C-alpha cells in the first residue's frame, strides 16, 4: 500500500469518496501523473514536480495546485468556493466540478512544462 493509499484509508466517508473522485479526474486528465506525498499531503506529481495535492480538515477539504496562478486562472469556474493563495476549499456536499479541476490541472501542467 502506498503512502497515498494509507492517507485515504484514514479518511472517513463521504470525504474519502470525494477524494477518490478527484483522484479519478486527475488520472483521466493527466494519465502520466504519479501519486506521491508532497509537503506532507497526498499529491500528484508530473515530471517530478507537484501537480495537485489534497487534504482533509475538520470542516472542509482542500485541493492545492501548488500555484496561485492556477487558482486565478480557474477563478470563474470556482465561483462560490472559498479560495486563497494556491488553495481551493470545498465540502462533499458542494464538490469542485470536474471542469474546474481540469482547468486547475491544465494551467498547472502548462507551468510545469514551461509553456
């Protein structure tokens, strides 16, 4: 079992189901992304650089695209969510839409690839 899976094993439902959904969105959008731990949280890496991480907190879940610019680029798609520098907060009752996650991933991937 990977550290990524070990983390998910500690997360209760319905938060775990939401993180698994995000995992599937990332796998579809960036098939060559690797699961890893980064900055102490489960994360995906691409070309050995952090792509997207996530974490469960007491009152919300967070995704971290490791880029304030990625959050700014997807701001319109993330209307109604709590945003801060490089972080999007949400709940299982109000999940981040797949399209908004894909926008975060596309922007971050362009940064990683230097485009």
